[in-house]
């Protein structure tokens, strides 16, 4: 139950940040980012993969499968994922501030993977949730600031 509450505390800000708020549906003040269609399609597919990874990670943490959570984070969100998904090639189409947020997310995910592996030994789960929040904070910042088209 306690893990479930922590998971909800982590996920709720993302869901709230992505949901249209008062006046948001009528006015979208996020910076538009024009991308070539193949780049846009690839980026959106990767973002869906990121969301699935976050859900998978939260379930793995609930199951106390820290090693699997670390692997999922690194493979789908971390620096390894950035290289595998060709993030550097897409970055040239992004504004500098969007690039920085993306890079920060990948770095935070790799740090999260290390924190999770440490927690398996130390039992310090509060550090795990703090590190996961750092990852998700980058997702929220990007989705709040930009919209691809």
C-alpha cells in the first residue's frame, strides 16, 4: 500500500501536467517544434516507449524487483536508450532548450538505474523514488514547454 501511494505521488504530476487545465484546451502556449514527418513519428514512438517504461518501472518497484527496474530504466530511458534510438540525429531538429531537457532526462534515468541498484543493497527506497521523480520531472518540463508538429 505504501509503495502504491509513492507511485501515485510520482505519476500524478505527470498526468496532471499532460491533462488540459482551465483555458489550456483553447490556448496552447507551448513552443511549437516543426519536425520532418519521419523524425516526428520516431520521436513520438520513443516517447510512448518512455511512458511504457515508466509504468513498467513503477510495477517493478512495487514488486521490489530493483534489478529489473534498473535494467528497464537504462535500456528504455537512460544514456544507452538515447544512443540506441538515435537521439543525437534528432537533436539537430530541436531547440537548444528542448535538447537540454532531453539530455537531462537520459542522464537522470542512468543515475536512477545506479540508485536502484544501490537500494537493493542499502534498502534506501526513498532515494529510489527521488531519483525516479528526477526523471519524470524532465518529461513534465518537456511536455509543458514544447509540442511537436
